[in-house]
C-alpha cells in the first residue's frame, strides 16, 4: 500500500479542510499516479472534491464512522477491520491512501511507499502528517524537481518504508 500527499516545509497537508495550495503539475501527477487504482480516503476529504463525488477512474473506498453514510459509486467502510477486509480484495501495489490527516495517521504505518510533493513554503495549517525525513525507516528513493514553479518551488519525492518488506 502507498500514500500520496502534498506537504509544506512543516509537513502540513491542509488548513480548515482545504489543500494548502493547488499546483496544476502536482494535481496532474496525483491523477496520473492514482488513475486506475484504489484510493482510500475519509469522508471529509471526499466532501472537498468537486461536487463531493468520488474520483473517476479509480475505486474509491471511503472510511466514515457514521453507519448511515453512503456514497454512490464508492465503497463505504465504517471501521479499520472493515477497511482491511475490503482492501484484501486488491493487490497492495494498487492501493493509494489519499487523506485526510486521520486516515494518514491510521494507515501510514501499513504503507511501504510514499509519493510526496514537497512544497518549499510554509502555510497556515491545522492538518499535518509525520515528517518522513525524521523517521529512520523511511528512505528517499527518487527525487525530481517540479517544472512549473511559477507560484512556488516544489519537488516530487518518493520514499520507501524499510520496515515493510514485500
């Protein structure tokens, strides 16, 4: 299982339920990376999508504690046990955790790879993920600068979790 996120210098991912910044090249990278795969996300993250609709071209698995919550064109699970039962139906290489903070906090320990867009700026934020650069078990395996730096400099960085062997 992998996770994908855009982070600022403090590993912030959002503020007041929104992304910190929209970078078109990052959004293209996200779309290309996750298209045709499974995405795992929380209800609040889904509600920030256009029309609050699941992402097209991907199997969407939504984690919500509300047992009444249902979403057309998505699978909704209500516990970690339910989530792992659902995820067992897929190849782990096809699964991408896409947020928000609570979902990342729960699932990053199970991820063997991270696709991170590192934004060279600090933002006002209230949602963060663990700084992989400070964790011994996460190693950088690829790094390339973003090309469209008209608004802000950013780098695409891939990490592998050395604690999880395939």
